[in-house]
C-alpha cells in the first residue's frame, strides 16, 4: 500500500475519497435494506479480536500488505450500531469502494456538502467528508476524516443528522451564468459556436456544458459514460410489431430510472447546476416519457442515429429533458420559456 505523506504536509485534497457511479445499472429504490452490518461470527473470520466490552467484541484488527486495519464496534444492546475502520495510511480507492459496497447492500451513497460536516466535528474529530445512504425507508451514514495520525471511516445505522430537502421545485441554480463565468472549476473550451459558449469541468472527464444566449436560452450538458446500449439497440430494431406495446412500456420505465441515476450524478458532480441535491433526485417521480412516444419510435425508427428520450419535465422557468443514445452518451437539456426569466 502506498505510504502516506508526512501529516504536517498533507492537504485535504490529498486523501479526498470518491464513490463511483455505476452507469446503466438500475437502482431499484426499494430493493435495498438498511446499512448492512456483518454478524460477529463473520467478522471473526476476517479479524482478530483485541478487546471486548460486556462480552461483546469492541476492537478487532487484521494486517494487509504490511498495514494494520483496526475495526471498532459500537453496540446498542445486542445490535451493532456503528463501525469505525482506522489505519495509519489513507484509504485507497479499491479498499474504500469494497468497504462501502459491502455496507450499502446496493443502496446509494450521496455525498453531503462539506460545510454540513462542521457541526459534527465535536463528535467526529477531523471529519472531512460524509455521505448519506438512501435505500427504502432505511438510511445509514458514512463519515471519513483524519483524527490525529489516523485515517478513519465511520458507518452508523442512524445518521447523526438528516440531510435537508429543497421545498421549492427543481430548477437551474440562481446566478448560474455568473458562476460559470467566474468559477475556477470550469474552463471555457473551444467546442462552442455562434451565440454558444462551451465549458469544460476542470476535475471531471467526459463532460461538456453548452450555454446558448445571454440571458440563458438553452443549456445542454453531455456526458460520455463509456458503456453502450448495444443490447437495447439490437432489440429496438429486431422486435416484432406484436411486441411493440409491451417493449415500449418497458423502455419508458427503464429509461426513466436511467435518467434518475444521471440526474443524481449531475447533482453530485455539479451541485451549482441544479437546485435539488442528489439524494432528492432519487425520489423524483415526475417526467416519465409517455409510452406512445416509444411505440411511435419502434414503429418508425429514424434512419440516422438518434437519442432515446428518458425524461421530460416542465420547470417553473423552462423545460428539462434527459436523453441518451445507443453509444451510452447522456444529454441533459434545459430550455428557457420565452418571457420567463431564468434565475
């Protein structure tokens, strides 16, 4: 495992953790249970027990690649309420993703704003990042940070604080154009045209943002996921007319869920773009593309490559659409309504 830099020279960005999004994988809201906690018999097969409290394991450890990983267990009665992993070196992406996947049971981790970690640092010293786990009625929490000379990951069954929801309708963030013009996180690219400005995010690959008009007339965000829809493409052009109605209904539901995942990814990567946070996007239940639209596409597919509509939603000051093509590219388009000022 890569050795860490001296603690006095380390910066927050040196050990900032990122959770991957799995594109084109359905997130079935309702299939996930609460935060998964292995039973003690399973833990004893992986760790050595160092300490017990009231007869229950409270501190365990194991050695991997010469580094020691400690696991602390906090109990409430006969139930494990929380787990904390500690080690002297930063958590690398592979082990971090393995640990978080094991405890999530397929539910979604949503990173919370950095500033919301500040009130929690009395309880969790050195807390830098934290995530909210969203499944079906159950939740969980993950916090990471540097406490003295120890890097830690803390998982709790019950979040110390519930994330806030936006009560207003989904829309573009106020002052978006001014933010893009002045932000060091977005660079002007050479991919624009007449009356169109192209922006490229500094820290995210495979994204392009196009802005048309001043004031804003249309915004278009593109993402290359790197995963194709070849199976859907083959079925789309091979399915018999007798199966169009059933397959059109399937497409309407499947692509809407893909649009949800995409909007969650957008909200997580670019929180200054839309007003809803990623954990609220997961509960979005409006914007299904009508089934007759897919029946029409199946009956008369365009000859040229075309995007599949995934979501269409009216906003207070415009119209939002999500689409994706067979190459796996996602598109978010927001069009302003003439006469209504976008904030």
